[in-house]
């Protein structure tokens, strides 16, 4: 049994068929965690969908209406890059509910992971880059509304800059946004995060980890969050179709452990989301996401042993 909870629902799969975004990965990660004995059935919680009130704390009423009614314009669909369907809308609201639940469980247990989410390209009034609504922003605003937290930090390690995150929280002194990403990649333009770490094409493990650690230390020096939302993209991987960095499987696992270790040593709860991953072999994407859970298990089992 894991020392924390994982959030999952079979309806996370957007059922996109032959698409560069492998939404079946959520099911495959769930199956791999069970098959390999990393987790058992008792470790999983199923979320409720976010309420419309939750979503409307971040997104415009007009955008929510269009999503729910399926009345997106051709331009909005082109920007979103995935087809509209009832299943897509259901999965998006469930992902947001899952990130809310992950945040709540992280506050109780120190860590939790939503096995979807990290849809960091969604803006208040439109979606883009496979992201219809910003589940992490919805979760932060819900937790703030509940007065469960006052401040939060988003640590985004997806290969793509978190432009929606930066736009939503720009000018908000209560939310610190850190994005480490490939500079010469989508999106363009990149609105400023609280701290942006722009990486050159082909950056590998050693430089990546050094730059990330420096950024985390810099963030801690200026901001003290009530919790962290971790967007753990698999797409910095060297075999990713939509990325241009050169991290190995081992480097990505070390990245996850680095963030989790920094947070737990400071007593800051972490809610993790899985974000992007488009490896040529989907099995590699699944392995990277499973390794994120393993990295957390290593850190938080150690913490339990120290506390015993």
C-alpha cells in the first residue's frame, strides 16, 4: 500500500483514437501500477466532476457554455487541437475534480497524485494545446475558496511553457508560478511566469537538474506556499514527438524526486498531475508517469520511517 492516495477514473480517457495525444495512457498507467504491485486497489480514489461553480472561478461563463453545449467555433476547435465530444467535456470536468481531490488529500497526507490533469495551456476564455479547462487553477481557486490554503506554488516541468497558468495567475501575489521548459517550442508568445527557466534545444539530464534545483531554491527564497501543484510532464524525454529536450528515463525520475524532496524537507504538501507525454513508444510515456509515482513513494516512505 502506498503512503498516499492516487486519483483515477476510467473516464479520464478522451477516446481520441489515432491522435498524437495518447489519452489511453491514463488507463495504461493505472493498469501498470496495479500489475507491478506499486499500488493496490485501496490506494485509488475516484473523483467527482468539478462543479460549474468551481470551473467558473477560473473560466468565463461563455467558454463554459460553449464547452458544455458543443458550440465551439472552427477557430476555437483548431486552437484546442482535439475534437469536441461529450466524453471530452466529461473527462475535463473529472480531471478538474481529480485535481481538487488531489489537493485535498495532499493537505491531509502530504502528497497525492491525480493520474491526469496538468492542462496548463487553457486560458479563462479559450482552450488550446489539448487543454479545455485548467484543472490545476480550478483546484487552487477551490482550495482558496474553502480557506484550506491561502498561497500556492505551481511547479511545471512539462516541456512546453505553461502559458495558461502564467496568464491566469499573472499579477496574483498569492500564487507563484515556475515553469521549466524548452524555449524554442510551443507556445509563442510565452506570457511571463513568476519564474521562467528557458532551456536550449537538446538540454540533457545534468544541465536540466542543475537549472531546476537552482530555480527551486530561488523560488523558496522569495515565496512560502501553503502547497505545491506539480505538473510532471513526460515530454522532456529525448524520444518525445513534441519535445526537443534530451532527458533520459533516469533523468526524469530524478527530476520528480528532486521536486518532491525539496517540498517534503520544507513540510509543503504536493499534489501532482501527469501532464503531457507523446513518446514515439507510448510504453515509454507510461513508464515515465509510473516512475513519478515511484519517486514519490521513495520520498514519502522515507518520511514515514523518519517520523516513526
